């Protein structure tokens, strides 16, 4: 089963005023009682989408919409983030395809041939494992295709088919990003200072541990996430005593630390079943809503486990292909067309306008209740 083709994209960037493009504000989906994006003739999500933020929003309990905490964010920064996350996904796809190739019965089939079969002429098994669907989902996640066409797709789909999907959380892409940020994205003031060497190595070791956990279980353990945040907090404490507030060096360090905190939040499992409750009031939804939902919460198609799910995949697959063909979204083969990742500063700068408090649970505006305090080691 493919484990890397999921995306997330829920930090919705809405232009702050008509005719403006320089700044935007971020907002979050409705609370756990329902995602709120299933109804209507077209996608309710407007503007640009910042990939990878669904699990941050849900995991942090950040329910505030267009409030004082919804600080302005540069729209260009969001687009750079989208491109970075998409590049991460494509690079990871090549690794996953090679791993999948080893599982094929035909040991002589190359990874390139495996991809071409899944892409152009999948067998029923390829569809029922979710692999063929995830390849199309990746192509539809291309920022240029997604924001211009897919997001607004009104192609109808029976809500029962959506509920039949075996949604699987795709943790590996976030971990690849974390690995990149913790190596290439380290500010020079930390990378060149021996006093921070042990802290940087501790963070990298925990990222490696998380990647190993995700390879076997497709998730990172609560204990590893807790230890990771504790390591980041220790580094934050050293930065507090080393770099003065308001200096360029401190700003670079804060951007780096916030990115580590934020991406660790994105690794928390989304409560998919809660968001699917919103489908109960709609007999149909749209392909645009389905793909946006999967983008928002870093989901992909897991293996169909029963005849009902297999039948659902048989119906959904041609719909995805039709949407891809309409949007001209066919992408290059990730096995043969690899490129270096963009500058990881596209990721660290994205979190720069968030406050450290944004990484802690916030009151749910629907109930006024505040989630339980974070466990020891959670960011302050």
C-alpha cells in the first residue's frame, strides 16, 4: 500500500480585503462536531490553501476564526509553502514506489514499470489496495491544478461512497519535512555554535525514531512526540538566554523552533470520524470537497478491507481519473523525475507570524471548553 501520497491543506488563506494580494488571514475548520465543508454546489473553501495544516489546526485545538490570534500571513509565503510540501511529496513518492516494487509478485518489474502500471493500467488489486487512487490523488494535489480547478470541482459523489473509504493518515510526508528542516533548515547561529550541537542532534535522533515508527505503524507514538517537543523546548530555553528579542538571529531561531513545534502538531492523528459526521445531512457531496477534506487532514486511500469498500473504490477511481484528465493534472513520473527540495526556509518562514501560544490547545468557541492541559514537555 502506498504510504506517501496523502496531503494536508486546511490553513485556509482568505484575502484580507477585495483587490489585495499581499496579506491574508488564516482560519480553521469547524470544531470536531463536523468539518462543515460537505454541502453546497461547489467548494466552500476560497482563496489559496496552505498545504499540511489540517492536523496542526485540529491537534492544537486552534478553533479561533478570524480573531486576534489569526494573525496576518503573507500570501506569497503560503504559496511557497505549498510548493515546498508538494516537492516533499514527490520526492517521497519515489522512495515509496521502490518499496512497493519489492512487494510485487513480478520481481523483474522495475519501480518505473510499477508506477506506469499503477498510473496507466491498474489491475483491480491496485485499485483495492488504494495505490492507484493515491497516484491520481497526488497529481490532483499539484498546487497549480488544485487551486485553479480541483478545489472548485462540482462533480457529485454519493456521500455513502465517501463514508466507505478507508481513510489512512499519511505521516511520512510530514516526517520527511521535519527531517529536512532539522538538517538544512537550521539557522547558522545554531548550526555553527557548538553549544547547541547536542540539542540539534537530539532533535534529529527523535525525527529518525519517528520515521521508523511511521514505517511500521503509519503514526508516531505519543511518547516520541512528547520527547520531541521537550527537546525543542530545551533548545528554546537556551535561545531565550542567548539571543536578545527583536534581533535578526533571534527571529531566525524562533522561526525554526515554531516550525518544529507546528509540524509536530501536524503529526497528531486527526479524528476523521468526527468530521465525517457532517455528511449525515447531505446525500451527495462533490469531488472538490472530498479531495479538499483529504488534503486538509493528510489522508490517503488505505487498503479496502471488505467488499463494500472495494466496490466504493471501483466507483471512485474513474471519477478521480476523469477529474485529473479534465484538469490536465497528469504529473511526471516521481521515479524518474526527481528534483532537490526547495529551500526549507519556505517552511520555517510560514510559521513565523504565529505565537508560541498557538501551539497549545485553545478554547472551543462552540462550547467554551478548554482542552486538557498539555502533557509534560509540551510547548509553552
